[in-house]
C-alpha cells in the first residue's frame, strides 16, 4: 500500500478505475466488492456483477495474450500476410476492454409479519410494492 500511496487516499475503500484495476498499480491488480470506493452501493448484487465482469475480462486477457504470441510467431516465420492480418485483427479485437457497467436488478426486503417490500426497475423508473402472505 505504501507504493500506491497518493493513489489510495480514500478512506471508503480502494480506488479502482472503470475496469476495476487498482489505481496506482501496473494494471495487474484488480479489486471488487465493498472493499472498493466506487459510486455503486456496497451490495452483493454489485459485487456479483463485478465478479462476472472480471471473469469475462480475465478470459479476454488470456485470449489477447494468446493472439499476441500467435502474431509474433507468424511474423517470425514470415507467414503469408493474410494469416498475419487475420491474427492481428483477432488481437486488436481482444485488446479492447469495455468498462464495468452495473445494472440494478431490484431489491427485496423482508419487513416482518409475513410481509416484504420490493423495489424493481421498470421502464425508466422504479416500482415499489408491498407483498403480504394471506
């Protein structure tokens, strides 16, 4: 943490960028969930979506690295230009990382006496409803 110093002055949690990369790191340290200081609520729903995002990102990083090795090898053996171009296109596509985007799926809370309240996204707003057991 001392090496990250000025990048980690937030008392709420670790500062991360839009790709969940730890601020001040070399891009190889990721953080998610309620240990991060983001604009998202520190809930399990956010952490689960961040986990899915990072799993896809790690898969994409592995593909990018594989394509980089492939391109380097094709250039080394002086493969036909169209093979190099095809591998380069794959590399370029795998090198573009979309930022994390949270999608609220709604909330459900038990409030006692066989009652619960739900808050769910609907159209461009939210709908709240009270549910009771009969």
